[in-house]
């Protein structure tokens, strides 16, 4: 029988398989590295793109915030102007009231009475003065009520004093001013 030595052939086949395995391993590692690099750069690109979008949105938000602040300033200015217009309107409508007030205070004043002070706080008037009698004060209060320009006449103080032999009544009364004659 002949002896055939298959060992060198098996060694050569083993070395060839080992070389193919190493080559395949190297190619696989290279492909994996390239794939990882591609994924890494692709993700970096996506992140950079998203950061650009975020910066754009931040800039637009800042612009809108400035515009909102301007709008709020304009609203505040508008409200202030509207308030001023209302005050001017009130002044325009109440301008003739002062004339009517003074006119009615004088025309309703009976003989034998003198007004010392007239003060106004809002629509309330406080009138102080002197009268020859209490009846004249009562008549004055009735004529104020009847004029239509005043309501709620109320006597708060009346004091009788003697001046040079004559009896004088010092009085204080309050009355509310209306906007004009009723009805």
C-alpha cells in the first residue's frame, strides 16, 4: 500500500481558509467602520440642521417679542389717549354747568341773605352764609330744590347770633348739583 501524506495539503487548505477568513474579517471591519462613520456624519448633519432651525426660530421669537412689546406700548398709549379724551369730553359737557350753578345760586337767593362761601366736592356743594331769619334759609332751600339744578338740600348747621341789636342766623347747608333741570 502506498502511503500518501495529506498533511501538507490540509495545512495549505487550512492556511487558505484562514487567509480568506482574515480577509473577510478585515473587509467586514472596514465596512462596519465605514458604516459607523457614515452614521456618525449623517447624525452630525441632522443635529447641525436642527440647531440651525432652532437658531432661526429663536431669532424669529426675538423679533416677535419686540413686536409684542411695541404693540403693548401702543395699547398703553391708546388707553391713555382714550382716558384723556373722556376727561376732555367730561370737561366740555360740564363747562356750562359752572355758569348755571353760579346763576342759580344767585337767582334763587332771597332778600335778606348773604352767601359767605360756596365749596364744591364732586357734585356736593357746601354753602355757608347769613340770613335775617330761619324762614329765609328755608325759602332758599326750597327755591334751590325747585330750580331743577340742585337736589337734596340739607341744613347741617344754623346758629342765631346778635349783631348790633339785630338777630342774624349763620347757616351751613349742603346740596347736590344735578346736570340740569328735570323734565
